[in-house]
C-alpha cells in the first residue's frame, strides 16, 4: 500500500502545521505494515533542516513535481496525475487542503482541518485571502472522504460552515509533549532572569503578538492590578505589537510591560516557571497549545471564552469574554500567589491536560485510514 501526504508544510513550516506533519509521519513510519510506503509530496525541497527532521527510514520517501507547471498549480491540480502514476491508494491533506480531482481519480482521501478562523473571524484576513481560503475549504469538502478535526470546536465549525456529515468527521487531538513539565534548576532560573531582565513578579503571555491573540486585553487589565505586578509578552512581532507599545506609552506602563521576540525554546520553560499566572486572551483558536504548556509549567491560566480554549484548559482554568477588562483583572487576582485555592486549581488542571500528553495520534490516524480502506 502507498499513502501520500501533502508535505508542503513539512518542508517549509518550523512550527504549527509543520510540527504536526513531521511528528505524524515519523510516528506512522514506525507502526504501518512493512509493505506500506509513505510518500511525501512537496512542491520543492524546502528547508533542509526541517526536511531532515523527518526520520530517514526505508518506508518514507519525498516526491517533487515533474515538469514546469507553477508550484501552486501542481499542488492544487497537477499532483493528482503524480499520485496516479505512483500508485497512491490514499492521500492525506495535512493542512486543510486536498487537490482538485482526487475523488474523480479514484484515490481515497483524508484531510486534517486545524481551524476555520478565516470563516469565523474573516476580519483578521485580507479580503482576497479570506475569499480564496473559503473557496479551498468548500472545494476540499467536495473531495474528502473523511475529515480529521483537532478539537471539538473545529469539528463544530466544520459542521456549521460546511454542513459536512458528522459521521465522517474524526476528532483526534494533537499530541502535546511533556517538555514543559521538566523543572529547571536554580542556576538556570537565575541566568534566564538576568539575561532577559525579568521583573520580580509577572504574568506571562506567549504567542504571536497579533490582533486575534488579543494581548491588549491583558495590558489593559494590568492597570487594575497591584503596581508590583508586571506583564511579559513573548511572541512574533506584528503591527499589532506596535499598537500595544503605543498603549503602554500612553498609559505609563513602560516599566511594567516587557515584550520579548525570538526567545529560543530552551529558555521558555524557565520564563514560564518564574511567572505567577499565564494569560491567553485569544479571541479564537483551533486548539490552544500555549494553554497546555502553561499548565504543564505549573501555572494557573486565564483565557478567553468563545473557541476551544475551555477545551484545552479544562474546568479549573478561568475564562473571560474577549473584551472584559475588569473580568480579566479579577480572574488574575483570583489565581495570583497567595490566593485561596490557587494550588488546588493548578493540580486539577495538570490532571486534566494529561489527556493530551503522549496522545497516540499516529495510531488513531492509521485507524482512520484502515476504516476508510475497509469501506471501499
């Protein structure tokens, strides 16, 4: 049997969709039958460092376009001829897309959909981009035999916006590593605190500093918290980050807000572990990995309601509406050091997120493949 995969993100994306694809393929390679080949179709070789993160095994092979068609056209149309030529019996779109004509070609297909933010909140996208994403989504639904949703929230959105049959949607959570459960020693904590000039007491917010992530809510809440409490934001710079910086300047919060970019993963656990509270006020997410990482780090979490974050953080984290500044401030006060019930909340939340740790995604995905094959 030959299984094909859309490998564009595998060779190009350092985080997110790239990690999902590389981890899944590596794990599948160890459990599929000996006569099963995993063929990774990418528009080009991409980033060598990322490509080498796919284990070099005899049952995994990369495939690239043959001919001179534009890469985008090959990925959405021309790839089907290559799949037929290579004898692919099942194709998995790892990042929400399937090529046109795959159903007509008689090739079974599965697609993983991570989120539908472009439908739920199109205001965060350029109008033309949102249009093309919508068109790809509905085209993919017409091609797909089965869909894998990474959260109940995403599953609900697929049914709501796409009217896709529920019985053809499989809920398979992403697996979360236990990297953030490891405790750093005192020397590492002191070294990291000094290097980043971290404040004595602080709240932490991790994630791209973009409008949808809504970190300005946490900054506004800071005005309602004791002056010795600071806020440390860690994430990619966007124009929204400049908006936050202007608000900080206008409200004389410069000595209480620290914004860090390009923090290596090796330093993140220490920065988490020295914080008091983690905030993740995103207006919409497909899953919410930073919520789980913060809980693993031993922090209480305050997040926003309305998407999947309650699903990620469980009943012992706190949730507020995305524009509720007073609610955010009050929830932070309820879980700061010394607050009644804080440790019980942390312990209960850590018990809850164990369901995502060591989650055997590959076996669940392969079961989807197996069932699909038996239905033919």
